[in-house]
C-alpha cells in the first residue's frame, strides 16, 4: 500500500496551481474555494488566473485550514501527522513568553473569573505551593471567536474588561499572567505543537491545570484527553478540574451572561461570588440630572452593558483598576431618557452618587450592581420624574 500524502506534500502539489486549473481538474473543489475566497475567484478572470498560494495571501485565509478543507472535499485521506509538526514550523506566536523555571500552569479564558474559574485557580495555587513552583495563568486577551468564526455567530460579549480580569486573578493570588492576543498564528497552531513546543518547551510546564471542557489547538482539535496523552509524551502532568456547580448546574460564563441579560442579579452574584459590575470613564452630559436635583455622572462604559434597561442600586468605586477607593452608594440608570424624547436605541449610562458633591469628569468608575429597582419609564413632566427619582433614591438606600 502506497504511503499516504502528508498535508505538507499536498500543499506543495496544490499551491502553484491556478484557480481555474484547480477547478478544471477538481470540480468538487468549488465549495471550498467559495468558502475561503468568495465568488470573485469564479467571476473575475484575473482572480481565476491567480495560483492558490497567491489567493490565500490576498484573501487572508488560514492556510492550513484551507488545504485541510480542500483535501476533505477531494476525498483525499492525508497522513494523520500534521504537516506543521515539523521542526521548521515557522509561526511561533509564543515568542517572548519563555519561562526559565518549571511552573504550574492554568489554561483558560477566565472571562468574569466566576466560581468555576476560582476552583481552577485555587487548585493551581495549591499545587504551586506544594511543589514550590511559580503559578502561571495563560489566558488570551480576546475571545478566540473574534478571530475564528464559530458557526457564523459572533464572539460572546465579555463580562469584564481584560484589565479587571487580570486584577481579579491577581487578587486570587496568581503569580504571573501570560495574556497574548489570540491571532491567526495561534489559530493555526496544531494541538500537538501547542502541547510540545509551547507548554513543555517554552513554559517548561511541570503541571497543567484545566477545566473539564478545555479545548486547544487548530480548530479546537485538542481536548482534555489529548492533553493527558501529550503530557505523558512530553513530560508534564495534567489535572482536569471537574465542573463547579451551583444549584445543581455547572457554573459557566454563559450561565452568568444569561442571568445578567435577564436582569437576575442575585443569580449572577451566586455564580460570580461577587456582584456583577460595570466600569467606564465619566464624560460630559447634558446636566438634566442636576436641574432635577439629582446630579449624575454620565459614563462611557468600557464594554456594552449586558443589563436590561432600568434603575439599579449600586456601590460606586473610583480610580484606576489597581488604585481604587470607595466613593459611596448610589443609583444607576441605563436606557433612553424617554421623558425627554430620546429614542429607544439610545442607551444613557449615568449614576447619581448619594451625598457626593464634586467633579468626576475624566475619572474611572466601577459600579457594583446590587439590585434592580424598576424598569425604565416615561413621565409626563420633569416634576413627575423628579418625584419618582426621590422614591428611587429611598428604595436604593433601603437595599444598600
């Protein structure tokens, strides 16, 4: 039986072919070409005369993914050894992440740093203390789906900013955080290369700790069982943390996100282990709140708010993420100011801090959302709105 063609060999055979030549020889390649390069490679004569390698560069397509998809379309069974496993693998996105000593490494995005994430971090810190090694968290800055489309759906909206995520992990006791941008180079990295070259050789991982549903490598081809196998082969131990449950269900960033979208702040607090929060910078407003007797700080939020529109009781902190101080309790409004004719698609974000006088323009604020007081409403007059705000303030003070 002849040896199977490797992905690298298949690439060498196809790369120099013109698009129109490839279509003529392999008509079944048309869907793959369309998915990666669009209709232009059929409709434009100049594009059809390009070779495959040039088309990949022009369309900024993922090279290895294209050739793997094409081989599948042509029903060519390639050698299972990935072509990029060779020592001349050029893409090295882990450059400058080298560690000099063995360490305990936790892997994950850790968006929100909820109780499930805390369980992974706690196991990492316990193991690092027991082994007398540094604790390291490897967490991409951005969600991988910002680079790789997930069944056409957008990347999930983040629960906290990257800077706040780092702060929460530091407060948990993590020693070092490695957080590169997720790029196409990371997306093209085969799972085995990630385990051997990055984890074993670059990070010098002694123990790798992950959640039960962790995925890694090109097309998320690596699962926890593969990580265990790679650990045996490349000399690092692996610990898989089981699901952390609250109310009989797994805690996940998706579950937290859905609770916030539904306005269920109590559920979100149970899953996060702390109140949901919103951060942003104070910007100039129109001064309407002050004219009503309730001066507000208008906030440009760092992330689009997940909360439903309404009025909320909040605890307010001021200052940069690493230098905060409590400012006081307050009430927070999210949504259009319907009384003043604002359209439904405009979302005002403003907070009234009780018993505070001063200028907050340009300052950083962090709001901890304690409870929802009411939905957004339209009032017949500014006086009616002012009376309702007075009732809202009393309700918020009772809750706080």
